[in-house]
C-alpha cells in the first residue's frame, strides 16, 4: 500500500490544487499532510510555529508524513519543508514523487508573500529564494519527475504529472532519480 502520487515543492507550487485535480482524474482520495498537522494540533501551522516553535512543528510534520505514506493510497501532498528531514527523504525513496517546480514570480501570484507562512515572515522574497536554494536539491533528490508549473493552468500541470508518472522509471533505472523534466 503506497500513495499513487506524492507531490512536493515550495509554497505556491500548486500542490494542493493540482493534488486535488490529480486525485479526481485518478479516481482516488486526496490528502495533504499540512491539513493533517492542523487537525492533529487543533490550530493553524503559523500558531504552532509561534507557540511551540519550528522543531515541534517539524516533528509533527515527520509523523504526519510517516502516517500518510503508510495509510494513504491516493494522491498525497507534502508541506514545502517536509523534504528537509532525512528520515522523510528515506521514506519517499521508490515512491512516485513529483516535484512541482515554481519560480518566485508565479508563487507570489498564487499565494502572495503576506500570507501567514512563518518561514516567510521577514523579507519574504529573499527568504523564499534562500529556502529554495536549500530545498531544490532535496526536492530533486526524492522526485521521480520534475514538472514546471510556470505559465500553466492547474489542469495542465495535473496532466503533465500524469504523463510523468505514466512514463515511470526504465528497467534498471533508479526510481528516485528525476525521470524527466516537463518544460512549460
């Protein structure tokens, strides 16, 4: 029992929107680990950061990902920082992970940088760039495919994800390696 698809990427990549569309097209359920964390903690992520700190949030995130990967057979979206954890990256090995890659300008259009995102609270554009510099190698490490989202509708991105997943790894190929990159 494993998810049909796992979406990773930064805030504004479209993981939630594309994930829901992808689940609908595949006829499976959709699950978002950030929503799981909010349900477990009983408060928004921003409040978890403020009240208990980032280490506590990251532990909740690690547990949410572990549970979701074990239980969910549909489409799964992970929070943007989930890949920072070594055990989470190990857990994702061999799974159908797709990195939704987005440029800063598109992320700003989609979510704005004044949204309640704790890690983007001070100098959000610069902080987003720093987060991506640290996370991009980790997103590509766990991804079977990379799909760029710039200039595409969520429906187009969902279709590109389906295409990337259908191509799958070739015989003898490392399933964790990026399989193909979809260009906008």
